[in-house]
């Protein structure tokens, strides 16, 4: 008997973003961020999916409140270290904003290369 795991709406939305961005931008491809699937530009990850949230590299100047984002938190993957500067996790309850945030993260990452 084969068990198939159902993909959440958030995960399906993420994969649609992967397809859209990797098709639209020649320098964008699938990558990994701490073993999670993500998008990278010229070898630098700028967005990734983890447990029905997306992480975005938006820079230290990014203000989630100014973007009307209620469910944002700094990316803090390590117990003994501070959060990663400029990275934010956005909950699936705001996946309607993920496409715009993916675009913002890509544009921010382009300024770093």
C-alpha cells in the first residue's frame, strides 16, 4: 500500500511561485536553505518554504507593519544565536502577499551581488 502525503495549500502556492519565478528570471533557480526548498538568485537564496511559512531575505530596513503584514517574525533558526538579520518568516495566513514579498526579496538580493 502506497501512502501519499497531501500537499497543503501553502506548499502548493510555494511551488507555483517557484515555477513562476524560475520561468520568468533566467538567474533564478530552485535552491536550499537549511534543507528547505527555496529560490536562489546567482547562488544566493532569497526565499524558502518551511512548515507552511515562507522565509524572505528582505533586508534590515524592511518593515512588515508598513506592508500590512500581521504574521511576520524574524528568522531565528538557532537556539543560541540571534535571528538572522534581514530575514523574515511570513505565515501561510498571509500567503496572498508571498508573491510580492518574493519579488521584493529577489530585488533586494540583486543589490547584494
